[in-house]
C-alpha cells in the first residue's frame, strides 16, 4: 500500500462472504451462514474496485477489501471454468484489468470496465480449528490520481 499524505483520505469498500461455519474457539461461539453465491461476491468486489476508480481524486485513494473463508474465491479453478462469471475470478495471482464481460455479453449491465490493472494477492487473516476455518482477505488499492498542475 502507498503512504497517505497529511490531509489525504481513503475510501473503503468491504465485502464479507462466508461459507457455513459453526465452531467454538477460545470461549467464543461462531455461527456463520453460507452465502453460497460466490459469483455475486466476485461481481460485487469488482464493482467496488470500479466505484473506487470513479471516486478517486488527487489526495484520495481507495481500497477494496474482501474477507472470506470460501477457498473457491482464492484458489485457481482446476480447469478453465465455463461459468458465466469466469472473467470475474479473483484467485491468487490473477490480474484484473480492462473490460470484464459477464456470460456471453448478454448481461451488459453487469459488465465492468476497469481503468487500472490490479494484481490479486490473498493474505491469511485468521484460522479456526474446523473445516473451512481458514479466513483470508484480498486487498486491492486504487491509487489517487496525480494532481494536475497548471502551466
């Protein structure tokens, strides 16, 4: 992440997508629902990145965060996916850029055009001693554009 100068601001978009998890750890009970719709989590995250691009201004950057215990979000597909949201995959090592088309182009309202290019790197967040107990996060920074100086 870049350093933020005094007087600067950062816009934040946060998504939290979980699989079912029922576990007690360190005296705390966790009961998370299965959101199941990973395609919508992917689409929403990419739309967040685009929204941050549109709101960026000199002195104002943005960061899109996705926190999840759904390994299918960060693991590359075993084979080339034929899913409608294949352009929106968020797996480790992927780069998001350009025009992302949902399906066969028949859902133009869900297509997203990104101005920037964003390398995706997931990081560990926390672990529970349970199946699907690993939480990871994806952080994508949308930098502030350089200030335009007059002649």
